[in-house]
C-alpha cells in the first residue's frame, strides 16, 4: 500500500507540498512570505506550490494578516473538507468510532457496547463494522480518507501496529490491528495504546495546556494506567509497556491483583475495588445513597456510583472514596518524583466525586512528593470524556502524516562502539 507521509515521498515537488501542508497544520494559517522564511524554499517555488495546492483543493485562503512593512499578506489554511480521518477506540466496555476533519472536528460518531462473546474475530468484525458505519454516516467518500487511527486497551507495539496483549480482554494476543484495517480500507493505519491516545488528546485538546511534560492517569473500571509525555513526546519504554501505573505496589499483603501480585494500586483504589467495598458494606447492613442511585438494584452499583454518592455526601461512600484518594495521591507522588511533570491530568470520570477529591489528591501529592518537584505542579481533572480515545487516535495518525523528518546524525555518532578500543602504534611506542 502506498504511503503519503513526507518521509515516504520521493518526488521533490510533492514532498515540498506536504511540508507546506504540515507547517500550516502545525502553526495555523500562514502567508507565502512566512512559508519562505520557515522552509527557505525559493519564493517563486513557494508561489507555484501554493497555486497547485489550491487547484487540488488542499489549501484555501484564510483572510489577510496585517503587515507593518507593506501590503497585507494573504493567509492560507488547510481545506478541512478535502481530507478526513477515521478513528476507533475500544476497551472491554465500549467501542467508539468517529469520522473527523483535519482539525479533529467530528462529523459522525458510532458507539456500541463491546462484543466479547465472539472472541478475537468477533471483536475485529465489530471494530471494522463500527468504522464503516462512522464513514457512512458522515457522508465522506472513502477516497477522501487520509487514514485510520485505532486505539485499544492493552499492550500495543505501535511500530508493528500490533496489539500484543490485553489484561482487560484476555483473548486478545498478537492481534495485527494495522494489517487488518489496511487490508479492509486500503489506507494507512496507526495503532496506539488507549491510555496514551487519551493522554495525547488531553494534552492538545483538553486539560493538558500543551505541556511538554505531562502525565495523564486513566481510571477505568478494570484498571489504572498512565500516559507519560516527556519533552512533548509519548514515552513508551523498551518494550512499549511504560505506564502500567495500576500495578504500582502500594501495600504488603494487600488484596490480590489480576496481574498475579498483591497490594497493587488498582487492586486497592481502582473502580472495581470501590464497587467491592460498597457491596461488602451493604451486605453488612450499612445504608448508602449508592443503592438509591442504582434504583434499588445492588447489582447495578459500580465504582462510578460510589463516586457520585460520595459527591452527594453519603458517609459510607465518602469514606471509601477518601481512602482510595489517599492511595491515588501516594501513587501520583511517586510519578511526580520519577518524571517531574508540570501537569497531572486525572481521568474525567474521577470528577464524579466532585472537586473535594481533586483537592484531597493534590494535598497528598504535594505533601508526599519532593517539594521542588511539586512546587509548580498543576493537578486537574481531564476535560474530555469517552471521545478522548478517538481524538487521541486521530491525533496520532495526523502527527505521523504531517511529521517533518529531521536530519539524522551519522551512525558512528549515535551507535555504541562494538569493538574494544585499540591503542595506536604511536601510543605503544610512547608507552602510553
């Protein structure tokens, strides 16, 4: 399948046009003189490329900018109606697919409960069907698709486009998501871990204030993860497994965790742990607003119910949430000491408990983390809901498409020396 990213294009004319598009996508509307200053391409070449891009419908005018040195400059922007992206995000609870323009404004969305009874093949069919529905509902021609972004819950090797494994959907192992989507739709597909995709979305479109060093904490029903951004880039680790925050060991001889260990953060403070505690309290005769929120059916009580009841002032749920908040704060303090982020963004669903939980977690973090690291730290709830998964997956795709390759250093400057150092004959003669 042909690639359309800058680094895969061999014809100079098309590569220069992609560079212009990439600059405008990253910086917003730009004039021809600004494009010349940024690219150092000849002015006549810039003018010709812009005309071709306009004729192809890829660029359109965006008004004029004031120029104190002379006449006003015509600004150029991407034509959002020319190309589109589709993204799909999924975990063990929900599948969400969306068609978006080049600024990630949604044209259509499709949401379904995840089908787990059909195994890997059944789930892949659901992902493909939801993607097709999102395209069809948007009215976008498949030929106008720039590509597809997919974000799944689990360990993802984004270089190979492979979902390696998932602790929440156990039958998913070595699933070639990129190959599956590219074979079905014939367009480039990027694959990312769900938590990292949400981290990227919160950084660029949500509560992350475009911070270069940020950590996003996902608080799901079945786990707790961290999307770590360092110097503006997602951090993966050597085996793409960085960010397993929920498996931070918190207490000795604690409850069993599904990872096989004991006392992990998600086993004592995750949404499933909240649910287990309120069920135990009710079974022992406690009263709680959580039961009313679940319409009197205790089987419908979830961790989210506990958070909402705590916000309403329910004493039993408030005590449960307070304990979980302390553990979360301690775990986050460790992240602050390790990575020194400027912003911590907490899953929007934690806001069900109200600002009191945010204030509690912030107090614990600033008390337990190194004072220098936590001095200017911002801790806030995320602004994006479930749509964060597709916004992040779409953002990963666009970042890759509009990536402008940097010049690489020679291999001898970046690779370790594989042979032992040998002294020169002169050194031996001199006895050194």
